[in-house]
């Protein structure tokens, strides 16, 4: 989709200091709706997988691709999406992504076979890879650095956390209600309406004069390398780290990323100026994001399994169990967005990560016969408060001191770090925790009580690894500078 206003030739697009000053609340709400859809679809399909498997006759070996096709394409194309937004217009790419996402959702909803559904999920990932960095860079260009942006990023952080939990809840409700296809159909009117309304709500912005050339070679090698890397990390749960398939794929992904660096060093107009990685705050924020989302996805993945396989919850019960977690994430983000304007962002981040680690350690101690109110809920509230408090300062640090011309790139970087962190976190936790599964099964000898104890032991180890990610994130955060609201130096 294009607008008449987008055709500016070689003229620069004027960007006022605060283009959203007249209606910042409306712009923020609109961008959060767009972002919510992309975050939601990461998790909304999980609860519906058994029903989809039955209805479409998908084999167990292919069922995982209904989930991984979306996350792999999303993670692999985020950096490219961010740079395309800077180059060709952030609102233009946002609208394009919304239309692609809506069309892909319709295709997924009417799918009659596994190939169509998996292809549609990949196309959804592409649309989301355009939407997420464009929306986030529009947000940072609308709100001036300092208290205004901090509050806006607090809302964005809350939305991203809530959407991840809401996906599990809504997935169960749709599946047991009108049917799993409505998981996808609901996106169609929302996506198309947002694409139509965007020019009326959001001002266009881009990185000044459009480029005469585009770094195609860099775009191809980077995207191919990231797609292969994130896909391989996701597959290690089934194939293991030492398999020839995993090692070969990681070697090819590494070679592609090295080739990308070499291309960028020689490119006249590089897709990603490598100098951006010299910025200490930005670099640290992305490392923390990898570890933070490693913790987050480990929590969701293994808590869902624990509740259903150990505590004997139904899928809907497991989904509804996350409701307080979603609420407390929002509360934590609201607290953090206020605190970072009064104190430095670093102590807020460290406090949030410490709470997150504490919540994971509480999950590590969950008893096999534990209750929701006495055991699960306190751990969820502690971890959720910490996650909400961590999202906001990480986002602030990721954009601190970044020029408006590179806001799309910064948005692509932080979103890619989050996706890669989630994939890496589950891959590492599952590989370590599941390595003893066969020995524990032999030890149980078919005894139900011993089998439950074995499962509990495996999940406890995974939660401990998740806590380790959060502790490692604290160590990185402590190395960051003070990061006061209006004077962050890279």
C-alpha cells in the first residue's frame, strides 16, 4: 500500500521534533494494536495444536512447523524490515505489513491441509517482521527522548508482555468455542482496518533522503543467516546439539553471517552500518534482551507443560492460570515507566531482573502436588512483576542516543534479539533438562508416582536454567552506564 504523500522523489521528509504532540495518545494506541497482533500470534496457536493436528491430519513431525514457521520468518526478517522502514517510509512499511498479515491470516483460516497452513504461518511471520520494527520506530520518532518516550515504551512493554500471555488464553477459548480457525480469522478485519486508518492517525517518517541504491547482497545474506540460525535453534529440541544436521546448519548460518559482515564493510550504502555495534548501551541492551526473553519463553514453555503434565490442568485451565501474570506484567511496566524518570534506568532494570530470577527460583521449587494459589500464583506474580519492570528499561536503552534516521534499525535489532533469545533460551533449557529423560523413564519402571516425580525433576531443572539466564542478564545490566532519562550516553 502506498500514499500520495509517500512519493517525495529525492526530497527529504521533514520530521518535526515531536510529530505526535497533537494526538500522542491516539498514535500510541494505534501502534500498540498493531504490535499486539504480532506478539499475540507467537503464542496463540500453541493450545490449538492438538485440534489442528486432528482436523488437518498433520503428522507429529510436521506439527511443530505450525509454530516455528511464524517465529523463524519473523525473527529472520526483522532487521531487514527495520531497515526497509528507515529507507522507504515507516508508515508505508507498517501498512504493507498489516495487509500481508491480514491476507496470511485469512489463508491460514481457510487452510485445508498442512502445507497451506504452514506457508500461511510463514507469510504471517513476514507481515509481522514488517509491522513490529516499523511500529516501534514510529513510536520512538513520535515521542521525544526522555519522560515522554519512557512512558510510551512502558505501555509498549506492557502490551508485548500481555500479548504473549493473552495468546495462550485466547487460543484455548477460540479452540473450545467457535473453533481454531477463528484464531486466524480475527486478525483479518483488524489488520485491514488498521491499514486503512494508518494515514489518518500516524504521520509518515523515514531516514531523510531515500537511498539511490539498496544493499541487496547484504539483505539476502543477513536474512538467510538469521532465518537458518533461528530455525536451527528451534529444532535442537528434537535433533539435539551434537547431530550432524544441527552442526551443519549452524556452520552454514555462521558462514552467511560472516559473509554479511564482509559485505557490509565494503558496501557503499550498507544495510547495517557496523559502527552501530560500538555503542555500549545499545549493545548491552540487546544482550540483556536475548537473556531476558530466554527466561520469558522458558517460563511459558515449561510452566505450561508443568501445569498440564504434573498438576493435571486442562488446556483452558492452563491458559487462564496466566491471567494474573498478564495483569502483573502490565503493572510492572507501569511502575518502571514512572521510576525511570525519577531514577536511572539501570537500577530499575536490575531490580526487575532480580524479581524475574526470584520468580523462576520459586518455580524451581514447585511441588508436584502444589496448589495454584499457594505455589504457582506467587511465582507467577513475582516473575511477572520483574518481567514488566525489565521490558521498559531494556527498550529505553535500545534506543538511547539513536538518531531518528536509524530508529528502524534499532527497532529491528531489539526485536531480533528478543526472537533469537526466545529460541535460544528454549533450545538450551530443553536440551539440558531433557537429556535425562530416558534414564528417568527407566528409573520409573512404569510406576505413575515415579513418572510424575521424574517429570517434575526435568521441569525443575528447566526453571533453574531460566533463572540462570536472568542472573546472567543482571551481570550484563550492571556493566551498563547509569542511563538517566534524558542524558544517556553511548
